[in-house]
């Protein structure tokens, strides 16, 4: 069963397209956090972030950067959230890699629903050692 984004890429369902090239499509999110909320969608149906080759990820990020600059210049937003919901546990609804670029305004009242935790004594060091990448 194709995802909604595959159907959009194939032209089977409509979208409001902002940009397209061989590797990605940029559309407006149909239910925006703020108007202008855009999605940079990989053309290949990678379910999650780590499935996408590095060069393609770099390209998607470079397009997200262009979207950010356009949102700032046209909508005069004060900032953006650039985010990837990565797998079901993170809230990803459509298992097809996409980057959200969300315009943000000072005092717009929007916030993530995350609650922050605290490390126990010494725990942050242990975690750092476990997750160290080099
Ligand atoms: P995620 O939770 O990261 O998978 O985000 C999926 C996003 O796709 C949500 O923000 C939806 O509002 C958006 N979305 C779902 N269907 C469509 C559609 N047909 N056109 C544009 N955006 C859509």
C-alpha cells in the first residue's frame, strides 16, 4: 500500500507544490502548525531517516535551508523548527522520510509537548560513555 506521499509524488492525489527535483518534492502541509509549514519529502520511499543515503540526506537538508530562507523572507517569520519525526514511537504518521520546516513567530504560543527529565548523579557521564561515537 503506497503512502500518502508516494501518491502525491506519483500525481495520484493533489498537493500544493513549492519545489521539485529528481530527489525531492516540497509541499505545504495540509494541517500546518503555522501557515506556510512545508514538508521536504524524499522521492524514494525511505521509511526512516537512517534508510536514506548520506548524500541524499545532505541534499534534503540543503533544500530545507532554501525553504527556511523563503519562509523568513516572504512570511517574515522570526524562526523555524526543522524536524524529522523518525519512526512510529516519535510520532511519525507517514512512514516515508520527510523534513518539516515550520515557520515560527515570537510569542506565537506554539510549543512542543515534550516534558524534560533529569539525570541522576553520575548518570549523564555513563550515558555519554555509552553513546560516544568516536
Ligand atoms: P509525520 O507525523 O512527521 O509523519 O507528518 C506527516 C505530516 O503530513 C503531517 O503534518 C500531516 O499534516 C501531513 N499530511 C498528511 N497528509 C497530507 C497531504 N495529503 N498533503 C499534505 N500534507 C499532508
